[in-house]
C-alpha cells in the first residue's frame, strides 16, 4: 500500500478574477514541508483557484488540506475586509 | 516621506505597526497568553494570530490615521521564529500588499536592532539581543551585524519562561516579568551551573539543574521560590554581561544596546552599569521602552523602512518564511 498515492482536487471560486489571482499569490508562496511527502500544485483560471494535492498517506493529505483551509479562510477574510468595495 | 507598515508574528505576539520616517504612528499588539505551567505551541499560536490579525490591522490603520493608499511599503517578519505563526502573519501581509499594490520587504526579526538605534540614538552600539527565542551579542562591522557570542542551546528567555512553568507562575503579562517580581523579594543565593564557553553561553544545563532541584528545595523550606528566581536571574544575567563586556572590549565600543523581550527585566540595568563602569565604559544606553522591547510591528516596519530606502524589495514569490534565519545573513545596505 505504501507505494500508492492518494490525491485530492479542490476548486475554489472567488467573486472576481483579481481576488483569485491575489489569493493564489498569497497562498502559493509557502512550500509544503519536505519530510511530509505531500505535493501541492496551485493554478488559477479566471476566478477559480485549482489545487491538486498528492500524498503518500491519507493522514498526510488530511493535514495538508486542513492547513490549506486555515490559510485560505484567513486570506478570504483579509480580501473581504480590506479589499476594494465592489 | 516613506510610510511603512510592519507585521510581526514570529512568537506569541501578533503586532502590526506603522512608521513614518522614524516616527511610530501606531503599534497595536495582541499577546497569546497560555495558562500557568504551559508554554505556547506553534499550532495554537498560529490560530491566535489568524484570529486577531485583521482586528489589529484595522486598529493600526485607525490609530495612525493612515489610509492604505498612503502606505509605501509592507514589511513582514520572514524569520527566525515558529513556522506556523510566521506564515499566518505573512499571509495577511502578502494579501494586503497585493490588494493595495505595494512592494513587500522581508525582514529578519533580529534587525529590530534598528528600532533600538532609532529610540536611543545610539550610533554604533554593541547589541545584546535577549528574548524568548534569541540570545546573541552583536556588533556591526562592514555591512553586517556580526554575532560575537550566542547561546549554544536554548535562549535565555526560554530558560526563564520554562522555570516560570515549574513554579506555575502566570504567563500574564509574561513569565519573565513575574519571575522578576519574585526575584526582587529573594535574598538567599543558590549556586548553580555557570556556563560561559568563550564568547558563548549555555542555559539548558542550568535549566535542568534548577528544574530538578526546585521542588525539593522549596518543599524542605531551604529556599523560597523568590530565592530561586533571584538566583536564576542573577546567574543568567551575570553570564550575559560577561560576554557583552568582552565583546565591547573587542570592538572598543562604549555603547551597549539591549533589545528583545528579556531586555525589559530591570535587573539588567544596575548589573550592567556596575559592570561596564568598572571597565571605564562611560556611555550607557538601554532600551527601556517596554512597548518597543517586546516583539511589536513597529520594529519590523522600522527595519523594513531602512531596507526599503536603501533599495531592498522582496518579490512576492520570494516572501516565504524561515524558522532559521541568522542575523549575519542580512546584508546591511542602509549603514555606512
């Protein structure tokens, strides 16, 4: 079982393309810890941010996704509170 | 005229400060205080920072009466510090920098020396940097803050904090503050391991020693908790002053600047004055301004302001955080 890779894909929609771009800019800087063995790739298409996770174990995948959502929530709240009124 | 905003979250304090050409316009802060006997863990500290960052940011802008468009540069702590809290704080800095279309400057936390120089007016001090995470004696030479001596294991503040946990002292406002309050009432000195190794110091053996001895010494009424706080404080400060003094002699320096959270402990001052005057050192500076000694956003803004004015900008994709980031890795482009 150890050789298998578990993957997950997330699609996060933002109100505008620019907010998706900013969130991507903020969230794609930090690399996953090397020893965890999780690979995370992020791309943006229009107002949608796509995130692909690949991990050797379900537990590691969960940790990585949980952490991603903690960070995403903070970025979204920052955009809502300090962004230009739409 | 340059206005810088600084985001600091390398340990248990989340601070955001705004500085305009050497004047601190605002500097709000929120501290994560754990129950007595407990230290702060990275995950919980990061959560604290995420919960408070936006309120503190709003407060910083309102108190400074500055609009986002007036800000010239967004500065944040890149390291050293705890990974998760650093990242949480950096995320907000990156997001607002993009929203407001401002450049970013990544700051080494230890360059809070610049805040000390600004406040005291010290020109070229020997710096004793003492906090919960860092213990270094630093002097400037040729575009670098060079580390003359440092701890080879835990920081002095960590040693004091962990002893406060043994005694179940409150962490409010800080364990070091409460140790000092007890130490003032202590009188019986307990000899403990004094570990100065050349220009370096070691605190972990000392901590193990007192952690092991304290419960029985107190239970048998041989020593009071006050006596032990007094003895610990005297011992660690004597060690630090010994290496500071030596660094000052090496550099022919007549000024000493104390920065970092442990610098708020007043016992440092009489000890250092006695020690340095014996060596014929006349000038004496100390960063007594507690709000600038303990981690805060303005110190990051001030260091970033210096860096930005000398041309430093960090591209967004390089605004990562690092737990290990030595003081001497920074090229000091803003001093002669």
